[in-house]
């Protein structure tokens, strides 16, 4: 199997088990202005009538986009299980939801005014091919807006969890490690400029914000344990990680029973020249 095929096979197998994991983890998160990262992305393309969601998952972002009348919406994803959840959303009955790869989009040239992607572009291999495909299906001056993950905010539960996960992984054989996913250039402004510039996009606009995921400890555990790295771990290892996390989280818990937890995200927007 090629590297790309094994990455995509891993993603498909993971989402077959957890088809709505990202929306469950991040849908309740809030930026300082009170919006979720999905709402921020939706607002960014408020003026676009034909919108494609790349790596649409269970369709949460598409459902928000469908609140504007008269929009033509489409989503593409590798995961049939995630798409099945998207198809169950009544608001998406008119949307075109396709199982497919962002590297070979099943749409004609000039089909969309905007392409959005929430926490998915950063997982995609052969990113130059993805950028070329997005440019092909967008109309002239069309816009790509995507949210990509930054990292854990220091001193809070996400960072503590990542530390515990790292020391757990160091003790495990390579068979328990996930394949390296995506292209790191999608996680920085300069890297994304390289990739998108070559496909005909103007320089990206880049905003960074923290998403607050604080809550009761079990809720925060549900959020952090959605990371792909936990996919290949056996039940005993996950339980041990959970116990260790609960111990660390107890140190952080406020008198009101809230565990502080935050994650940084980047919103990148680029328009075709
Ligand atoms: C982290 S999930 C995000 C799902 C959704 N956008 C959300 O935020 O709720 C990443 C999604 O991207 C999809 N994906 C990853 N690589 C892809 C590719 N090359 N083509 C299409 N979908 C892809 C995965 O199947 C998965 O559903």
C-alpha cells in the first residue's frame, strides 16, 4: 500500500468507528467572541451561494451553511459512515454529499464560489493535488476558507493530555502508532502560501484564536480522547491513560467543577487570483 493509501485507510477505519468524533469534540467549543469554530468558518463565506465542504464529516458545518436560503451545497468525504450521518440531517436533503477524495473531486470545473474545510485539509496527503482540485472546481476569484488545528493551550487540560499521550506512545511498539497524517505546511501561513500560491491563490489571510473546551472532567475526557492517536490503542492502555488524565485534571479543576481546556485553531482564507 502507498503512504497515501495507508493514511486514507487509517482515516476511513477510524471514522467507521467514530463517524462524528470531530463535531462531538469541537462543536461545543467557543472562541472568545462566543462563536464555535464551525460558525466562524460559516460566517467567513456568508456571501457565497455555491459552497463545497472538503472533508465534511458528519455535516455539522454544512448544516450551519444551509441556514442561508437558496444556497447550493456539496460535501465530500472519505468516510461512508460520516456521510451517512450527514445524509440524515433534514437540512441537507438538497445537498450533494459524495464519498470521494479531495485529490480527485467529483465535480466539474467552476462549480463553487467557495470551498470550506474544518479540521480536514491538514490531514490530506498530496496536498498540491488537493489545492489544484480546489482551484479547478472554484469559479474565478473563488475563495478557500479552512480551519486547521494549532495545538494545545499551555497549562490546561489539553496540554496535560498530550504530555500523557506522548509518554504512553514512547513505551509502545510502532504497530500502535498512527501513520503521519497530512502535510505540515497546511499548519502554517507560510507553508499554506507555498501550497496555495502554486495553485493560483493570492496570499492567505491568517487568523488565530483559542477555542474554549472547558467543562466537567468527563466531557473534557471525551474531547481529548477523540484524537486519532488513540485509534490503535487497546482498551487497557486507554483506561490507564484515562485514569492518569483524571488525576491530572483533578489538579486543574475549579471549585465549580470545571476543567480548563483550550485548543488553538487557525482560520486561513485565500482567494483565487
Ligand atoms: C477531523 S475530521 C473533520 C470532519 C468535519 N470537517 C468536522 O470538522 O466535523 C477530518 C475529515 O476529513 C476527511 N478526509 C481526510 N482526508 C480526506 C481526503 N483526502 N479526501 C476527503 N476527505 C478526507 C476524513 O474522512 C474526516 O471525515
